[in-house]
DNA sequence: ACCTGAACACCGTTCAAGT
DNA sequence: ACCTGAACACCGTTCAAGT
C-alpha cells in the first residue's frame, strides 16, 4: 500500500477510496497480470492434456514473477474478467477430456491451487535466500536420519529433493489430471 | 516475535539468541505441534489408502488450528524429529501401496503441499472474515457471467463452490493418490 | 559469553480535517 | 463529494551497551 501510494505521489490513505484492503488490491493486480496468460496460443497443438498443462504452466509463470501476489492468491482469488476467462478455458479443456461436469468444477480448483501453491513456495524461496536455509536443514536432517528408525527415509534420501522445479510442476499437473479422471466425488452420481 | 517475547517477559531481541528468524521459529513450533499427529492410531483399520488419508487429515487439522503457521509452512518446512517421523510414515504407506520409490518421494511432497495449502487457504479465510469478501466477489462474478461468452462457467455455476471443506480435502487426497499410482515421473525408469 | 534496551526501518488501516 | 496528513497500532531485525 505505502509503496504503491509513493509511486502514485500520494499518501497511502488515498488508495482506500478505490480498494477496501490489501487482499482486494492484490486480487485486482493479479487479474490484470493474467492478461499475460495467452489462452489463444493454447490451441497450438497436442491433446487436451498437453494444452491443459500449457495453460497452467503459463499461469504459474506469471505468479512466479510476483512472489507476494502468489502468496496472497492462495487466500484471495481474483474475480475479474481475466480470471473468469482462465476458468472457462480450463473447464473447456477438462470437458474435452471427458471429465464429468461436477468433478471438473472441483478439479480446476485443485489444479489452480497446486499451481498457486507451487509458485508461492518456489518464488518466495528464490526471492528471500534466507528461506533456503530451512530446506537445507531438512536435507541435512534426512541425510542424518538413522536407517534403523527411518528405513524409508534412509532408502530414498536425496531422491526426495531431486528433479527441477519445472519437472516436478509438470509431473504434478499430470498426477492431478490422471487422478481427476479416475476419482469420483463423494455422493451418488457425480454428474 | 514481539508477541512471543512479551509472553516470555523479555524483549524481542532476546529470541535471536535461539532462532535466526521468524521462518526458523515457525518451523520449530510446527515440528513441536506435529506431536499431535497420532501416527500410532493410524493402524486402526482400513487399507493403506484410508490410512494415508487419515494421517494427512490429521496433519491438516493441526495446521488448521494455526493459520499463520500453515502459511509459513508452505515456504519453510520443519526439519525436526516429528516431521521426519511424519515423512517416514507417509513413505511407508506409499510403499505398502506399491508406489515405486522415486515416485513416492515426489508424491509425499505433493500430498503435503496440498494439505498445507488447503489449511493455509481455509484457516486464513476463517480467521480473517475480510478474506471471505474475495470469494464472495468471485461467486457473484461467476453467477453474472454471460452464457454466450462463458458457456462452461454458466453451465457449472455454483457447482464450483459446492461441497464442504472436509469433502473436498478428502477427494483431493484420493485424486493425488490415484494420480501418483498412475503417473510415471519424467525420464526413463522411475525406480 | 550471554543477554537486552532502544532504535531502525518498515507495515496496513483509520479518521478528522481539508478542498 | 472526494481526497489526504497525520496518527495509531503494529511488525521483524540489528547492534551497541550492559551484566
């Protein structure tokens, strides 16, 4: 708020004429930024799964550039035209893949949550090198764990921290898509 | 920091003797709290899937009580004994389900991230009623969306916001578990 | 060596007062 | 009606100075 106000050569109080609080500001800014997600070029090729992963990766990339936004997007979703467009595109692709309607509704939420959380996690770590300390501590703890008491941990070891962020993100999307295809919602029909 | 210092009848500076920053403090507190996740009672019945969902739900419940912790757990993971115990238990259950080692390593991460993100999201919304405004705005925007330009959105409508938090969480766990079972990691063997 | 008072450099939000 | 200066009530972190 204060930084934006300064940029606009005014006091922070003036912003509250246009916006109710920081969450609302973040949601509005994110919706604007979502213009960078090119939904048109999605039809560039590949099946619906690949197209889905492409849109979601593009969404993640936008958030990745703005760690603070990613963190608040987890709690305060935008509701502007770009976000609606994104939802529509994702729902269309899921329908194309034969996912039942109700399940697709919950599915987009899971997919976007995964994308947002991953962006918040990685972007924050990149921006604040201090945050890297915590996972370094975890790596050390796993390496130092006793094979007697923690056999699985000892067996897997560094495997837990392997792979690039890109690869893990794409794998996660595919896990979710496959899972959504195979998992009925609780209750009878799952229309 | 300041609140904890006050509780301890000292100044905030004193805490920096024991802890490097807030992230480290949060990670340590969360590890302590993880003692409430009863890994023993997991063997209470059901197959490995149900047991997995039970542990993860218990983990989510702990975070749910502490919104602030949940938010920072997304970025700064604990590395204490309770967290290692939790990882070990989850890995053991995945192995029992026949998930290949390397895939299980990435899988626990996805499962815990989903649990943590869901807790951060819902707990924050519950704690700060202001945050509810944003999803209210989204509900209104979806309802007001035009069926011509956004056919899927119009068709699904309130379905997007249906279900209890509990049901969506459990469904998400099952989606991930099923997805993990069916999705190989990039690269050749996926040992 | 271990601890801490006081200060530094920030936040978001409110509200009375101005134009 | 629209805008805003100034204040309120907070933060995390540092560091010189104390015991």
